[in-house]
C-alpha cells in the first residue's frame, strides 16, 4: 500500500514538473464545460441517456480532480522556488553590503597590515567554512610573503612564501582553482594537500598580491567554484587598497628621503635628532652623531663627470646603510656631506663605527677606478656636547679637524670637563661673626 502511494506521488510530481500550467487550466475549463453540456443534454433528452451522462460526468470529475492536484503541486513548487529565490536575493544583498562595508573600511587603512585585518574580518563572515591567506610581494618583487592568515587557530599550516614562477594565477593573471583530487592543472606550490582558489590582485596594471582560499573538504573544488565571484570581489577591493597604500608609501618616502642616495633628507634628520635627544635626556642615555664629507669630491666630478660622482654617492650611501644598526639614521646632510645619528651609542662606540665606515668607503676606490675617501667628525651627548644646538657644530668642527689632518681619517670633538663636585660649606662659616 505504501509503495503504491509512493509510486502515485512520484508520478504526480513528475507530471507536475513536466506539465504546462496554461494547458492544464484550459483543459480544466474545457472539462467543466463539456461535463455540464452532457448533463444538460441528458436532462433534456432523458431516458437511456442518463446512465451514460452520469458515467461521462464522473470521468470528467476525476479528470478535474487530477488536474486540480497537478495545479496545486505546480503552485507549491513555484512558491518554493520563489522562496528559494528570495533567500538567495537576501543572501546576495547581505554579501554586497559586507563588500561595500569592506571597501569603506579599506579607505581608512594606512598600511598593508590594516588592509589585511579588514580582509580577514570580511572573508571570515562571508566564507566561514573556508581558510584564507593574503600574500604580498616583498620589496625586491621576487617573491610573495604570507602577510595575513585566517582563521588564526594554530591548525592551519599554509606555505609561507610563494615564487611567481610556480603560481599559474600569477603567470596567467587569472583565477586559478587547484583541485589535487582531479587530473586538472595545479600550481607547484599546492603540494596536493587541499583544494584552493587563487586570485591575483591586479590594479593599475600591476600585481600587488595574491588571495588564496582553501577548503578541507574532499569535494572542496566544487565549493570554491561556487564562491569564485565573491573571491574575485574580495581581491578587487584589496588590489585597489594595496595600490593606494603603495602610492602613499611612495609619496611618503619621496618626502622623507633623498632621491639620489635613498638616505633620509636633512629635514627628517633634524626632526629625528631632536626627538632622539629628548629621549636621551629623559633616559640619561648617550646619542652620537657622525659627520661625513667625501674628500676631493669636486675633482671626481671634474675628472670623470657628474654621472661618476652620482654613482660614488650612491655606493657610499649603500655602505652606510649596510653598516649601521636598524635604529641608526643615515641621512644626506647636503651635497657630498652625510650624517649618521646613533641613539644609545657613546663616543667610543661611535668612533669605532666611524673607522669601519671610513675603511669601507676607501674600499670603493678600486670599484670606481679613482680614489674615494672621506673624513669623519664625531660628537656625542653628553660626552662632548650638552645640547643639540652645539652637538652638530661640534661634530662639524671635528670634521674640519680631520680635513686639516690630511683627510681620510676620523676625529672626535673634545670631551667636556666633568662638573666640579659640590663643596659642603661648614655651617659655622655661614654664620656671622
């Protein structure tokens, strides 16, 4: 009995799926008219027509009942489809609102770290069943490093570094879905672990990074294909944000650094020196300054041209950058004069560093085919100077002394004399006789 009912229900459903509602309504109206006409004729004629008319009317009634059931099933299916459509529209509206909110937040991002946090928060809401990572090009543009990971649950173990040559998404500039469970083409860095979708972040003709989303499911590639448009929207928003951040950093660098040498400019140096001296005064620590002047630099320009002089300046600046500590500030003071600010460094340590720099600069002579040397003047607060006002002049005076001593040497400013100890006057001497 149950099997029979299931078969009937299945046939009704099949008929409802394949029948035309317009045709069924026309058939229903036609059956009403036909059965009514037959009954009317039978009543008029009477006699032997009545049994036949009753049988035909019963057939039409059964047909009308079947048609009504089919129309009801069709209506239910349409209502269900409309409800599903409404749910999808609401879901898409919510996704669009979250994407708009992400774009608005990204406009306030001041760094790549800020942008990564916004991306992770939005992707976690939109795609909670997937893991993700943001990869950004390093300074040398030869690899991409993992900048942001979500969820940060300690379980995910994504690849830390990507090489563009191993990534089809970056080589093609298009979305790449890696499905290690099929025979499709996969990026070499995938390693056959999980299904991933990789979207390059391209803005203004430049690739700024890569968005990677991963699924742990066996059929994860199907899920990734479903959310490909969302992944593309996330990548598009992030690419614009990264492009704007890159432009801001470039403008900031241009305003703080010398374009020829890449060292900090004089304006930044003066602000940094004042800031570090204030910190040193509060903490009672030392801060040293090294003044550097290239010897006979005008002769290099006159004999070999300004191109050679610029090359020498760039290489000297590179030696400074490679030799100083991360906390030190190397700057171009003006022309061929350079300066290094060394927070937390006393006079003896600064003299050793200056001698190292002198030796490395002298080592550039063979590279450029001409003598390249520099003279150094070193001063320190509080050992040689008491304030910023006399720190730089004293380092400059020491530099002049190095020039007078024959150049290519290091000279230090004279040390301050220690303050005399306070004298305790006997109380009796203070009283009037």
